[in-house]
């Protein structure tokens, strides 16, 4: 399914985090926080993605609100969300995955990958 | 026959640039479009407007306001009942829009001033700068080259490419030179390239 709304981002993040059963390992608020931080990082790396905004747009609640970013860069923001969530854990496998997702985010934002 | 509109031509230009710039987004290209058009128009004087005014006795300063666009250079000032190639009123433009005659006329004299123009902020609602359609049609490849050149030389972007930037920069600069020649020859093939030595001209030329 397409990545359009905040709910879409949280749903897709849970798939990559293998966190589909209630009670969730990662709270909605944590993932939404990751989304907003991802947008801030995207704003830092790619000001052109947010030319119509004076500051980074923010999405504080889990809702069907559209996340306003070019479709070509939605997957990168999703990867940041997942990487940021996995930074919380203290296991070797999640550290490596977190690093891979965050590196991929930066690469997608700044290189033609 | 389907008539081209500025928006349709600009959309084509932006799409052309997007093909050359993988990962670029429309907002960013539209933003750079203003800079490209400004550089093209400011350096070539291809967009100009003749503005009539009435020269008054004892008055040497006048405000010149074009219908649209921003003034770049004063090109000519001449009596309205004559031709700029025959009679010229000596004048300067200390600031764009401020016309200053060397001497005030002794009586009221209808006159015309030709000024070159460039794009003006703000842009249209569609996000495009306003520019005459013929310039967009005639110079669409030049504008595309300018966009690719400026975008490709941006640092740390998916479409950054120094070699492509330099190549398209050369194409853009060459096209600007050609556009300047087009203007000087009034877009006439084989027009006189030889120019009368300027120090022997009977009137001032800029």
C-alpha cells in the first residue's frame, strides 16, 4: 500500500520492525516521534523538499493526515523511522539494522540510489 | 491547432529537466527556473518594452514603470515623433526605473524609452515566473540547459553531477551568447555583423 498518511507510515514501520501483534513493542508515539525526526533530518539534508514551509512540517498524532513529502522520498523517511526506533534496543542485530536503515535514509536523500 | 501557453511550455521545460536530473522534485526546479530566466534575460536584453512618457521643461528625472517584469537596462530614449536609430535623447538610468535625462527639453516633448526586462517576483499561482511566450518557445532548450547546469552543480543531491553541470553550463553560456547575437541582429539571418566604429557614431549608443 502507498505511503501517504501518518497511519500508513506507522503501519509500514511496524512491518519492517516485525511489531504487528498487540501489545506493540514500539508505541505509536515513539514511531510518530521517529517520523517527525526523519522529516527534520530530511529538511536539513534537502531543503528543496520543503520549499513551501518556513519550518519543518510536524505531525503530532496518529491520524489519516497526509505527510507532505515528495513520493520519491517517502521510503527514505520510513527507513529513518525504523532505524530510529531500533536505536532504542540494545542488541547487536538491531544495532546493525538501525545503522543500515539510517545509512540508507541518508543515501536515498543525497545520492542517486 | 493547439496553441502553446506559457504554462504548457514551462511544464515541458521542467519535465525535460526532470528527465536529466533523477530524484529532483518539481518545487526545486521551479525555484531554480526563476534564477535561470533572470540570468538569460538580464544578460541578453531580449525582452524589452517601449514605454512612452512626456519630457517636461526643467525636469530631468522620471520614473519608468513597465507593465510587467523588472527593469534591467536602459536601451534607448528617443523623441516619440522620430526613430531611435535617427535621434536619441541622451539619458542614463542611475537605478532601474529611474530615468535621468542629460538635459531637460525647452518645451514639452513626447518621448519613448526602451528598457530591457527580466522576470519579477512573485511568480504566478502555478509557481512559474512570468515571461513572454515567444521567449519560452524560442529558448526552451537554453532554459533547460540552464536548469540542468544549475541543478547538477548543487552539492550533495541525488542529481549532483559536476561533469554534467559543466557541460550544460557551457551549453547555457553559448546559448546566452547566441541569444544576445539574435537580439543585436533583430533575429534576422545574415543581418549586418559589421558595426560602424562606435567613436564615430553621431549619437550615443549603449
